[in-house]
């Protein structure tokens, strides 16, 4: 169950995306993982620069089919 506070919800989604990327789940299910990035991108204006960079790197990795290095 997702947290109710906005910042907690965003962090929860970022944590989920991170887990999926480290498991290279995006190589098997790119659409599903890309959709996860879109759910996070809705909050672009309040994301930290580090979180924005992470989401963009994840999107690049998904579209290019790159393995995510731990």
C-alpha cells in the first residue's frame, strides 16, 4: 500500500523504480518500467536534481535496452 503523504508517495515510487532497475526488470518488461518513470515524472517540479537525473537515466536505459549496473 502506498503512503498517503505526497513526498512519501514519490519516494515510494522512486524506491520501486530503483529496485526494478537494479533487477534489470526493464529488459524484460520495458513498457511497465517506463510507465513507472512516467508516474514519477508527474512530480518533476518538486523532484530533486538527483532524482530527476535518476529518472532520466532510467528512461534512457529502458529505451536503449541497456543493462543497469549496480
